[in-house]
C-alpha cells in the first residue's frame, strides 16, 4: 500500500516545490484537498488525520494549530515553518550532521525542517565544533546571500513586477536588528553559547544561496580537512576541492538542485567557508522530501536532484 502524503499549505512557495518533487512519483499517494476547502478547519483536520506523512508549509501559528488538530497516532509530521525547530520532542531534519540525527529523523513522529540560512551556517559550523576545531563560545560572523524566492509570494511579486522599484535591482541587507528568526536554531543545533552576528542579503535572482562564515584565526587546510572527514560518504552534502572557489562564487550556481556544497578558501591564518545550495532545495523543499524519504525507509535521494 502506498504511503498517503498531505501537504498543508500546498499553495505557498515551499508547498508548491514539495508538490513538484512528489507529483511525478508513483510510490506515493498525494491527498489533495479541494481549493475551496483548504482553509476549512474540519476538512483540513480530516486530511491531516488521513495521511501517513503531513508536510506543514504554513506560518508558525498555523503550523502549531495544524499539529493540534492531529489525533491519529500514526500520522507523522514534517514542519517547514520556524515553529518547532528548537522544540522538545521534534527531530531536527538535517541527517548529514551525525548518525544520531539521521536515526532520529528515520524514527521520528515529528520532524522540524531546517531554515534556509540556518542550513548554510550549521552545515559549516556543526562539524567544526563537533571536531573541537571551534569551541562553543567562539564568536562567529556570517553573511548569507539569497534569491528573492525565499521571501514568499509577496516578495516574488515585487521582484517580478513589470515595473519594479529601483532599489530591487541591487542587493539588500535585511534583519538589521540582528534578531533573524533562524538564529535560535543556529545557536541551539550547533551548541553555541551565543548567537552568531548574522546578516542576510536578498538580491535580484530567483533562487540560490551562499552562506559564508569567517574564521580569522584558522587554517584553510585544517578547516577543509575537518569538513571533508565529517561529510565523507554523504550524497547530498559535499566539500569542494580546497580553494575551488578562489576566483568567484555565484550564489545561484546550485539553483534547481537539492544538494549542498561547501567551499573553503583562505590561507594559513584566515579562512572563509561558504555553503552553496538552493534555498528552495536543500534549504527548504528538497530537505523536506529527503526527510520524508528517510522516514519511509526509502533511498534519501528518491525524487531529488543532487
């Protein structure tokens, strides 16, 4: 019998991208709510409890409400919102971090899908702390370039308007209060004693992300070797040859892919690590499908483009 899958919030950017990855698969049964009933609580509850796995592609408050509607003990949840990323009882959906993370996802009833910017920082920082190369109290600085699709329907409409505002043609820094919503999971998952100083930047391209941390006292060679050892054998996270991006790195290079590549550049005493990936792929919908595959006992790359 094919597993039944329901996407609550299929009309949003993340939901549409998940549906696109699942729609052509014949090993799953997609449950599709009528358009005029998608905000009907009783009908949503019926679908939520009929599914084997539910994707929540909703604002935080709506995601918490959706979880409260689930009474079927067999229904498993992958939440793409921020609501449960540091919540007790929820597995953090980044299987490449450790064998423990992978096993927790495979066995979990509730999985919190990582945030896009958080994915980039954690991919770089977690292995360096786990290896002891960085301490948990290391002050970290990070900037992250993203395509405008990460801003959702309203931002997409602004950028794709026939006569868009002049400022939309240039990179724009945001979250300048240094309290971006992905900071709690960055700090918690990496075990940091303080959040990084984090500056996100949105630019005039649809999708793709480049998240860079700066290490002012570490050797590029040592950092690269540590990351290579940590991700050896992984399919969807890889480490490029040392100094592979020494000319230029384009943030949209992996647009349309579901993997993530780490680039290490620098010299003996200063290093930068850049996580390059698609904010809608490994940064959102691709990661959610990867987690679903693991929960169903399938090959994790099923339906994905590494």
